[in-house]
């Protein structure tokens, strides 16, 4: 057989399909990927270290900048860790608002995941911009509620910073039913497209045991057939009050990971419908929250949520002062990348881009 | 073989193309139209057309005046300074005591501000608010606003003066 020399190719750090600054060193044998090494750290800002000399509330704006697509869920995970450490109770209405915001964020993230995957397949920006348009409507709601579209700084230890503005609930209900129509449209337009199927089925297969061993979480794990969702496992916040399923796919290829996102949008819409119907009145900030944060206990806690990308955890160690002694972040994007090599080996170079797109990383979170 | 998917995709494109002429989304009478069922053109032609901002929008900081005396509300208590995560505020007070004290100087480092709004939440005297100003580019390297500039910003953007009450 003809033997050819392999070549090493640097993909990135500046590459449109890496969604940021991410480098992959690929060893190619002709068109096939023989070896691959992800290189990260180009967006490292030292968020964990900076947090150590900020007060507990001042860390919240920093968490906005981790996964900048899903600021609300980052806020929520951090707030939950601090609440667990300091023993703060969250009012009922605030919990409902958190669930509503988190599910809207999940829809945003999943829409963008689908849109960018299509972008990488060469459907240049048309599906993505449809998704962006719907995201815009959700961001409008966020802006109305907390004053900012991406860096929300809204969910705080103890509750949420402001109550919902007037007219939020009817508007959100309208939007939810609209999103359902839109997802139907997206689904009929994209899912069964022949070109899409021929590019994605059986590409980048992630077997369930490998996914579990690499501690991959979120839609990627569920697409491989493991029904693991922290919303169900931990029943944190008030997720036990809502009726929703954990959808799974069984094959773990790129198509499954795409379809998993669509299925989860429907579940988020189900949760939103229930939450918007049953939200009670009341306070949105715990009474003792600011006092207990002025004198927090000497303790440590790990808070985790099912963020749109997987398990997002914050480990907070407090030494009794106003600042956290140490803050450790478990970012789902970075850990989901750990099986990239196994998924790509033996595939074609053009499939590498598609596989990376289906992992759905955000570099702000990978590098912190 | 690929024709079906292509046709389906293009039919959606065609639908949106028609909707962009018949729909209603956009700005009407200075209000954003957010009704999703209306459909239509989403693009705002920015410098010619501007989206109205919501009352809670967090833009550059501004100082508010006491409506009766016209003086700045700020009492130089320093709460906003401890609340700011970026250390971009400074204040100096005069010799007065407690509530009678007035700020003589106040600086706001616009280039460092991350528009988090924590300073506004900390203030007990309704002295500062976030304005809805988002066009903040400047040809200077460091932009530091003093009290005068902040009060001018307040005169321009304070919603209480223009009659629209801010719901909070
Ligand atoms: S703006 Fe408010 S918090 Fe800041 S010094 Fe003045 S009165 Fe105090
Ligand atoms: S908005 Fe945030 S960063 Fe800006 S001055 Fe206020 S507290 Fe500081």
C-alpha cells in the first residue's frame, strides 16, 4: 500500500468555526484525522483568581462573562453555591423567576447550537439568523427585566435583583407559544434534510461508556443514550413541581446531538408554560440575604445545576471574610471537549469541524 | 434526491421574504413592537433608526438632582464606592455631617465600568441611576467623568424630569 507522510495542521486559534480562540493541532494522513490535540487558554482571564478579592455579590457580574450566551444560568449556579454555603433561603417567587429565566436561556443556547452547527455545514447564516431572530425576542425580555441583554447580573445569592416588570408574564406566554411554532418550523425545515443527514449520520460517534468515563454531561451525554439530567437527579430549585421528560437519543452521532437540542427545546417550553401559569406573588429577595453575606460562615459548598451545556458547578470556600477564599468553577464546555480526540480519529478533516460544532463550546467558559 | 430538502428550505425563505414586506415588527411611535405573531423585518437601520431603551436599561452612570434645590442628591457616603467591583468611582465630601453633607467631587471611570448596576443598588439617597445612553465611544484614551458631567448626563436622561415615571 502507498504510504504517505502525515502533515500537522494548526486549526485556529483564529478560525471562524471554533467560536472564539481555540486551537486544534491535527495530524492528517491525507484527508483523514490521525491524531488531534486541543490547545486552550487563549481566552484565560483568571476569573477564579479575580473572584478571591471581590465580595460575594461582586462575583456575580464575573460569572456573566463565563459562558456569555447563558449568563442567567451561570448566575444561578453561583448563587446556589453561595446560598448553600451561607444557608440563605430563597423566596418562592424568586425560584419561579429563576426557572423561567433558566429555561429561556436554555432555549437561546439550543437555538444557537443548532444554528451554528448548520453554519459549519455550509448553510451559511440562513438557519442561524432565523435562530438569532428568536433569540432577539428572548433577549428583549431579559433587557426589560434586568437592564442588560447578555451580562444580566440578575440572579443573586438570596433571590433575584429586581421583580419582573409589568406585563412580563403575558408577553412571555405569547413568546413561549410563538417559540413552539418556530421550533416546529425549524424541525420540519432542518431535521429530515437529506444533505444534512448525509453529512451527519454516523459522524463523530460518542459511545455511552466513553461519554460517562470522560464525565461528559448535558445534551451530549443524553444524545449518547444516558438519561442523566441534574434537574431530575438533584431536583434543585423547584424543578420537582414541573412535569417534563428527559429526552434521549441512542446513537451519539452528530445528527443525534443536533436532534437532542431540538427535543430539549420542547421540554423547556413545557416547563415554561407551567411556570408562567403558576408563578406566585411575593418577595424576590431573601430577607436575611445581604446580612448573611456581610458575615458569611467559614464553610464550603458545591452548587451545581443543569446548565444548557451540561453540569455547571461552583465550589465556594469561605474563610469568614467578605470574599470567597477560593472559587472553583466546573465548566461543562471544557469537560465536554475531553472526548474530542476519540470522536474525531479516523474521520475526515471536514467532519472535524462538524463534530466540534456539535459539541457546542463557548470559549469564555473553556478558558475562564 | 436532494431536491426535497432544498425545496423545503427555500419555501421557508420565501415565506419570510414575503413576511418582511407584510409584517409589522420594528419601531412604531417610539415603541418597540415585540408581538411575535406579527412577523416582518427585524433589522433596525441603526444610526438612522434607534431602538428606544427600556426604563431599566443599564447605560452610563448619571447623577440626579434634588428637584427642589437643584443640587446633586449625593451625600458622599461612599456606599457606591465599596459596592463597585471595578473600583472606578471616587467621591469627596464637604464638611457637612450626615445627610447634610454634599459631594464636592465625584469621578466615574467610564472606561473601566462594566455597567453592572451594583453602585445604583447600593445608594440609599437616589443619587445615582444608570442612564439609557449607550453611545459612549470617545477619542480620548481614558474617559473619566466628573460630577458636572454626571449631572449633565442626569439632566439629559433623568426620566423623572421628562415625566415618564420609572417603575421599579
Ligand atoms: S452616589 Fe449614593 S452611595 Fe454614592 S456616595 Fe453618593 S449618596 Fe453615597
Ligand atoms: S455600574 Fe458597576 S462597574 Fe460601573 S460604576 Fe457602577 S458598580 Fe462600578
